[in-house]
C-alpha cells in the first residue's frame, strides 16, 4: 500500500489561465495582489516576504498608509519586452505608493502610463529593475509600462539664446559686407 503526502505552499507553476480574483498577499505587507481576468502564467506565481514573483519578475508595490489592492492585468515574462498593466486602489486617498519592479531589459527606457496617459519615462537599472513613486492621490488608477524612448533634453530658453546668437552672427557678417 502506498501513501502519498501532498504539501501545499504559496507557490504554484502553471501554463494555464486562472480565474479572476485569485489573491496573493505577502506576509510583511498591507498589499493584496489580485490576478485579473484570465491572467496568463508563463512561469508561475509566488508570494514571498514582502513582494510577489509573477512570470519570473519580482513585484513590490507598497503604500505608506492604508491597505493597497493591486490587480495584475498583464505582467509579461522576464526579459522586459512585454507589456505590464495593473490597477491600484488604496483605502487612504492621500497615500503614496512605492514601486520596485524587476524583469525589464537592462539599462533600457520605458514609458509609464497612468490612466492611459503618459506620465514619465523611466530607465531600468543594469539589473533590469524599475522604481518609481506615485503621490498624486488615490481612488483607483490604472498603471502601464511599455517600451519607450529616452527623454529629449529641453533647456529652458535654449531656443531663444540660439536665435539671438544666430541673429548676432548674421548681423556681424552683413555689417562687414557693407564696409
């Protein structure tokens, strides 16, 4: 006679879609991570100390006050080319949230979208980690990170100074020609 022992843990690996509403809650946080409708796994999910790991990427989103509910809609596999989308709801309207997300391409530029509007550009570290802080008030906000381009450098007044220099050089050239 054979006896089988099954040990359950907070980790599971599946190549399947699971139903909406599955919740992962790391022990040391006030953050609930809910998996969105038909969230697709490529390499599993795991709730660890104060973060979760989805599809090989570490995700740590924390609020400085109150409970934070994060619904993961899309979070691509490790390597950084896939789209990442999630929604955050916080119980305190004035909360600030800190984000540490891994699994992006090394030293690459990404665009951060908040409520379908581009917010800023972010650069991943050499280890493929992106960090940012959100502090514009809460109800519910949709976040997305997509591959982006390096921001253009804008120096206030640069265009006016350039125009003045060009105009001055043209004036000197014309003045010398008339002599």
